[in-house]
C-alpha cells in the first residue's frame, strides 16, 4: 500500500472550506473545487514510496502487472481505469456533457491532428476516454440531470409572460418528442438563434414574479433565477426549464452516463468516473465552450435521473454498482467489533471520511487512516480488512 496525496483544483466555483474540512486541512483562503485521487496524467495524485514521492501515474507505469493486475491490464491497458474525486460546488458548475468512448477517441485524434496542445484552454478533448460518472453525496447536493418530459417542460413555460418563453413553448408544443426537445435546446444554445442577454434577464424576472405569485414549480423558478444571477445573460439559465431537477441527500448516489446533459449547482460529494478529463461545455462557465461538440454528443431523450441503490456486503459495506466496467464505489462503516473484510481485489484507492480505520493486507501490512488520509492498494496486495471506528470509501474495478 502507498499513502497518496490528492491533486487539488482551485476553480472559481469551489468552496474555500468544504474540501479542507473533508481532508482535515487548514483552509488557505483559496476556493478548492476538486481533489483528485487518481492517476490521470493532467493531475495525478502523489504517492509515498520507499524511494521518495512520485506521481501515481508514474508508479503504476513502472510495474502495471503488479499494480493493476493481469485482468485490469488485459481490459484497460497499463492505466488505472477510474478517477476518484471529492468535489465541492459553492456555485453552479457548467452545463456539460461527457462523450462516449467512440466520440472521445475521434475528438481527441481530431484535436491532435489540428495541433492543439493537450493543455490548451480551448481544447475539448484532453484524452481519448469516455467519462461516465457516479456521484455520492456527502451533503445535500442540488443538480440538473437529463431532460424532463417535453410536455412537462412546455407546461412550465405557459404562464411566463415573455417573448422568449412563448417562442420556447411554441417549439415544444409543435413537437412534444425528444426531437422537439433537441430543437428547443439547440435553439437556446446555437450562436445563430440563442437569445440575447436582455431576453434572458426578462425570462428570469418573469420567473421571479411567478415565484412571488405562487409558482407551479418553485424549484424551477429559483434555479433559473440563481443561474441568471451567477451567469448574467447566459441562455444556459433558461435551459434549466428543460432539465430534471435533482436533490441528493448525504449517502445517496446518482449515475450520469456519457451523453447526459447535467450541471451540479451546490454541494459536496465523492465522484468516481472513468479515467478522463473530457468535459464538453455549452454555457454557465468561464471555461472553454464548445456548443457544437456538446450538441453532437448529447442524448435528448427524456429520462428520469438514475439513482443507484447500494447492495450491502460484509455487514459493514454498501457497494454502489454502476452499469460500466471501469469502476465501482463502496462505503464501509467500521465500529470497534474487530476486523471486517473490504470488497474488491484489483487496484483500489481507500479514502477515510471520518474517524480512524486500520487497513490491513493479507501479508500483514497495516496502514492507519484518519480523516482525509488515503492509500493506493496494488492488485498484488490481495484482499483487505478494515478495523477501527470510522468510515472509508473505496474505488475499485469490477
């Protein structure tokens, strides 16, 4: 086992206190949006070895058979298949979609051929991998995920007395199918048709008036108002009427497939995803926006958000099985009743969320983890047990 230190991302939407609190660190006044516990080349965690510290990606590459195991290397090559994160949204994130594996490979190759550096801010594809993800809430987490039923979205526009609402309602009423939703979504986002800043402001004002008068969907109106205030003039605020509102409470989980439009609004969570940094954005951000690429990847079929119910194993562990081969997430709560087995057998990352837990391997190696501490466990270490009084999350490969 190797102790690891995550790479932190100081994006503007982050919280100055939430991730430092999770990791038992002293805040330094900067927003901390994400902490990456993984081996992605753009921001690998740092591993402690007998010879000093080195990037987790370099450590794995030096002996992939030992660190990943034959099964994982045969399926994914010499790369850790997943990326584990802590995220803390103090302001809304971008309106975004993650690509499928096929689209990621094509987009990455095209940008390479165009000579765009991988680190360039205008880059959309930073690797050739897909990015399905599962989010496990540590606090209340508000989000928008996937499209509402077209008729429900149209109903929410009926009594908003603005030309923008009337035009959008007409598009949905004319074709209350996924094709009509795509037409409305594209109309809001494409440069040729997107509404101006004044129209977006009037739409938000209409939502404010309706909220005061008794709204049929207070959450929708509040979301429009919040997004319009955070990103003035951005039509992404209006797209929220088309999307499913979602609230997760601590301990609940949600799966976001590739192609699903989403935006996290506020909250703290553990995220696990395929090992990728591919994000296609259409608005609600100051980062690179690529509307055309997002629209070519988005799935506009209305569907409810995919909540994942855990399965309980080994008396102390709940496993959240996502419908992908790249990752699974488990949460284990230990008491002072003695050692209990942890699930998994491949390359694992174990992060302590609270208390103190001793993680032991089959050969007797033991690491004590306190709140915020983590280890990378090579496949060669075999089965693990945990003991103590605390809670850990574990990333693993099915």
